């Protein structure tokens, strides 16, 4: 992910933080996120 983002114009630095708490659940998705996944045929 970092290497891909650094190829974007104007992106000079990328920091990635992996966070395990709180755990991710589908309840944290936005409506737009749900719609995007459903458009790809994924159940959410």
C-alpha cells in the first residue's frame, strides 16, 4: 500500500498504522461503503 501511495503526485510521505483495538466489524462501515461492496456482489 505504501509503495502505491508514494507513486501518487504530491504524496511525499506515507505512514501506515495497524490498529487492532477496537476490532473492525461491518457495523463500522459507512452506507457508501456498504453500497460499494454490494455493487461488487458482496453481502454485508
